[in-house]
């Protein structure tokens, strides 16, 4: 299962959530590529750990997304602890108006 694959590679500490970014490395759509890059940049600039789940090269990630996502065929998607969290639009709104740490229930001091 994709979640198990991601968990193996993560360095989870305490209650830090498992954040997975489901996206495609081969998308020809510039808007989607831009959305993926903005999510990655935001996570990295806030030192938020996440796992990139490439639905183009990882069949398990693709199957997991098909089983668990309420938004079939839409990328990128963010899951937290194995549950769908948001699409790009909601993420962008939180980034502009809210606090990513609160949204993802992360203690920035941990």
C-alpha cells in the first residue's frame, strides 16, 4: 500500500503527521506543474516533512489514490495520515490566509 511505502521512508517523530503529496512527474499541464511546485516550495520553506507520491511511476500510489480519494483524476492531492486533506485550491487559500502548521496540526517547535 502506498501509505506503507511512504511511511517506510519517512522520519516520523512523535505525533508528526504523515503528509503525502500525490502528484505526477510527467504532467504536461503547466498549471498542474505550477501547483505541485508551489506546494513543494511551501512545505520546504516551512520545514514541513512530506512524501512525494508519484502516480506516474508508482502503480501502488496510483491504486491507493483511486481507492481513497474523493476527487478521482484531480492532481495534486494532499493526504494526512492516510486520509484525504485537500486539493491545491484549499491549500493555496490556507497558505495565503491561514497557518500551515495549524492546518496540518503540526507543532513547529517539535
